[in-house]
C-alpha cells in the first residue's frame, strides 16, 4: 500500500505544509476535521485557525520551523465549548524523511487530534485480535467510543452486572487488572485505525446478531 494511503488509516489529521501554510498533502482524517470543525479552515489552499489568538500562535510556530530556529514539535490546544480541546502539533520534516510526495522546499507537518472525532472500531477485528466473544468485542468497541459501563449496558440491551462480567473476562484475556489498563491496551492496537466500518456499526440488527437472536 502506498504510504499516503497508509496515512489515511490514522485517526489523526495530518497535513504537509509549505512555509506559507499552503497544504501540499492532507490525509482523510484532516478532510473530515475540516468538514466538522469550526476551529480550523482552508482559504485558497492555506490552512488557518479561525481564532485570531490561536492563529497567531500557529503562524509563529510555522515561521520558527520554516526558518530553522526550531525543529519542533511545537504544540497548543484550542478550547471548545461542550467539546474536548482540539490539539495541534507542528514539526519540521528533515531532508530525506519519508513523507507523501510534495514539491521541493521546506516541509512542515501539522498534526491535529480531535478527541471527539467518531471512531467505530470493527467488532470482528477486535474478536480476532483478543479472542473476545461477540459481546466482549461489542463492549470493547463501545469502550473505545468512551461509553461508560451503564451506557454500554443500555446500548447492548444487557444488565450492568452482565457488562461487569464481560469486563472480567476481557481482563483475563488481555492480562489487565482494571478498566483503565484495558482501555490503554485497546487504544494501542490496530482496531482504532480508520478502516471502512459502516458494516460494523452497532445497529439494532448487529446487536441482535451479537445476542444470537
């Protein structure tokens, strides 16, 4: 697979910029963030931050990286009403560093992470990776969407105590001692990559199949 296509799997927005912040390459997640976010924008092909204060920080970081006075990474967050902060990190790509093909010249990569970007980990893949049952994989998928145990119980039409029993079995299979450790293991596995997941959405028919009804 071409490396540019591999970057489309990442749940982080990635843009390769020239020193004027003109986008020379962007991955699929960044395109999604630009459609859903009110904090960042593209004007005439140039990436910018809508907040004047944050755009000033963004421009200063870009200038430092373009001039070579800093190598990076340089980061900041953008606070949002009723949403988690949007994180932005910029760093220079050194000559010869593997990257998507862009015109010659100084290259700067911008990384944007939105904790509220929707991720639906594929249930069959979670089953394969951890030897989970269908219901355990469904619990794991919802955990990766940051649902609490009572919400998971409601969405899967099972009791809260049943969710806790599934978690205990998942702890044993992943050698974890608690939910925080399990979530850490789940976050650091390929199921969080942006594969095509429409077929794995936890719709009513999917829940019925998990229950075997």
